[in-house]
C-alpha cells in the first residue's frame, strides 16, 4: 500500500543514485564481458564431460547477470571519498569472479539436474566450479585492471554539473 505522506524527492538525489546504479551495471557488464569471453574461449579450460558444446559460453553469459548486479550495487558507494573508491575497486575485483562463477554454477546445476537428475547436476556444477575458479585465477590481472577502470569511469560520470 502506498504511503499517503509520500512526496517526490525534490533534491533529485534518488534519481541520480538510480542513474548511477544503472550506468554502473551496464559498465560492469561491458567491461567484464570480454574478460569472460577470453576466459571461456581462449584459456585451456576443460569443459565438463557430458556438457553440451558451448556450455562455457552459456555459463559466461549467465555470469554477466551477477556481474551487472554487483556493478549496480557498488556504483553508489564508489562516489564517496577516494578511500571509499579504493575499497569499492577491491570489492569489485574480488566480487566479479565470485558473482560470475556463482551465477554460472547455479545455471549448471539447474540445467544438469533437469537433463540428468540431481546427481548429474551436482557433478556438472562441481566441474564448472573448478573450471570457473581456474579461469578466474588466470584472468585476475585483467579483472583488477577492469575494476580500476570501472571505478574511474563511474566517478567521472557522477561529477556535479555534468547532467
């Protein structure tokens, strides 16, 4: 039920926060998609046995949802002090592989369970976890650079007087 005392935000801060969260999500997905594509396509990762061809690419796409949500959630926090921005950059660099692999893991478990039962889903998810974490370690320097670039761009988008 709507609050009868609700009034629009006259300062515009709520709208600015929503805009920066949307931009942060889009930027995170845009910056980290090529890294995920590189990790799933060119690194010598063994696709799980019994998985359909292209499973790694589908898992990479599933991981983008988690990365975009992380970008949306951290974008408003990146606008604080420089120390806040550094903390957000570190959180993004650590959180992107976790979000991507977790999203891919959930998708692998669900699809494996639907195709071959819960045991098959658990086996497929376990192999996907190992492959995802191996790729995350291999691409860690790229993720750190992209996280730094994300923080810089988000902070520049939010400068006063730009809108």
